[in-house]
């Protein structure tokens, strides 16, 4: 056997914290195994915090993507989250609020790592599939869009959170989302931060596949919270992939509670993608992937360092307030008092810890 050199950044590194790294045998599509070939599964394993990534996890993802890229027997990478509620909801807001808030120089160091994580995904020398097992929000949306394909549970939803929580979605969303869905849809998503259902995200071009995963009384059932058929609402608008409202939403929640999520349906579709990718010429596949990624890299490489500097400075004011509000708030309210903040700034008040304290949820006037 040929004696290969090891090109891993850290030889023999063991992933033992909240990022799992697995080689899974490739199936041959006939119920058997394609011996000697694998897919690499990288799993964010922090389900109690919706797979939000800590500083340690970001470093592990960088090393995991690099190791997967160097694995000669691996056909593709599957990037996913633990459990069935979330792929990833972005950075860990508890860590942001308790360590990085008010420390711009520290946050700039963190954002160097975040940028390296996105770049690591975009530089893997094989296709990367985002297996979206649940919600993909904020920074989770950004690292998901850095992947080449998204195969999604239909219970997942997609969106941004930055302007609602003191940040801006400039860790990839303002670079990537217009390429997927167009400028105006991207603008609305990034500013207003209303989530999209998986079906709407698919219709807009953000996803490769949407897979029903809810079993109700033994039957596979599309997401009951979402309109999955094309129809015209009372205002004459075409509706598809929109969240239901009123009585329909209440009924949908009852159906959802009565069912059981079975992600085996999602995995079957992921395995289908893996086999289709494996049955191509490896060099031609790699070149095709790298060329299509250039459209993302063009924007990402142009903006990421300026974005890092701004995000660091922003941790002194709006991010300081926003992340603390989320961390210190309750389930009923995790947002700062935006209107009071705007009133105070319009009256000439300077940013200070007193100003931040005054707009936190515990001090909201209404």
C-alpha cells in the first residue's frame, strides 16, 4: 500500500466536546455497502442550546472540515446538528452576553475564528451537504449557506436574527442570501427577521430538497403548521409555504403534538445525494463544485474582514444590549426595548451601561 503523507493541521486530533466527527460507510443503493468509501458526518452537538456554537465548537468545526477535506476515502461531507429541533441557531448567546458583550477586542478575535469556519466550509475539496434537521437561524443560516446543498426536514425553518438582537447578518447572509433568493427577498429576511418555512425556502431557491419527517398514526404527514399547497388568500396573494394563522395554526399544533418525528426519512434522502455524488468522476466533481462556489467566495472574501472589524466595535453598544437582552430575558420577551432606544438616541443620549440597562427586558416600560 502506498505510504501517504498526513496533511491534517493537527495530526490525530480527537473531537471530544460538542462537535462529533464520524466516518460512515457509503451505501451502494442496493442495500449494501460500497466498501472502502465513506461520508464524513460533522455534527454540532449542543441540543440544549439549539446547537448554537461556542468558541470551542467553532475551532472544532474548522479542524473537522479540514480533516474531512483531507480524507481520501470520503466522498462528501454531511454537516448537521444533534436532535430534531435545530441544525444551528448561530453563536451561543450565553457566551456572547457573559463574555464578549462590551469587549470588542475579544469579539474581533472570536470573529476571526468564525470567518475561518465559514472559509473552511467553502474550501473543503468535496461537496458539503447541510442536513437541516431543524431550525437554521442567524449564524446557523450563514454556515448552512456556505454548504453546497441543503437537504431539509420540512419541520425546519430559516431566517435571520441579527437586527433583532443587536447584530447585523454580515457573517455570510448579506453575501450569500441574495445569490440564492434575489436582492429583495434577501433584504426583507435580513432586516425584518421573519422566519421562512422550509417549503417557502425551497420555493425561493434556498434549499435542494424538503423531506416530510412527521409520522401521525403511522402515516407520513407534511408539516401541519405550513400551507403546502398553492392557493390564493383573501387578499388575492399566492400562498405557498407560508405559516398558518388562527384556527388553522392551532389545529396544526395539535397534529404536530400527536405525531412523532422520524429523521430516517431525511437520512434516506441524504444518502441518495451521497450516492449520486459518488457516482461521478471525482476530479470533475471537485472542479465543478469549486467553480460554482466562486460566486459565494467572490462576495465573502471581499467583505469578511471589514465585517469582522465592524462586528467587534458593535459589541460596545447594540450587540452589548441585544445579547444581554436575549440572555437575561424570559421566554415571553428576549428583545431590547427598540422604541425606547430610538427615543433616547434621538434625544442625544450617549451609549453607556446605564442606557443598556434601561432597555433590557426587565426594565421595559410595556
